[in-house]
C-alpha cells in the first residue's frame, strides 16, 4: 500500500483522471476496455518470478481492461523475451516494439539502461 500512498503524493489529489488502486493483477476491479494506456516498469517482472501461470493470467487480465486501440508499454529485464512476446496474443495485439535497439526519427539510438522496452 505504501507505493500507492507515495504515488498519491507525487500525483496530487487534484488529478481526477489518475486512479490509483491496489489489486490482484489477475482480477482487476476495472471494467472491460476501461484503460487507454498502461506503463509497466517492474510489476510484470515481479509477477513473472512468482510463476509463469500467474504471469500469463495477469497479462490476459491486462488485455481485458485495455481499450481497443490502447497501448501497453513494458520495461523488463527479468522476463525472457520469448515469454513476454508470447504472452500477448498476436490475434489481439500488434507488437510495436520488440525490445531491440530503437532509433529516433533523427537517427539517434536509444541508450540501453539494462532493460528492454516492449510495447503493444
């Protein structure tokens, strides 16, 4: 709960568009297709360590709550690339970035900070 409390401090109480919750990632208390964007920085890594079944079920639930046309960004260094890419059903998700080195429009390369960026 302390992470949510800290996030409330950082975001402030005057942001009605920010909804911070504590929930089981396999059973989110959110309506279908109610989230436009998700940024995962370490949560899926922690879930993956507990077991692949929990991980795959959590990604499935993330898919349930993500709106059509929504985006999911995952920054990971723990999940094997094969498992991470396999978790997002290609019938439902288009992989936008696969964790490889990325280049900006001006040709600048991203800096490897010890993690890979994936997005769908």
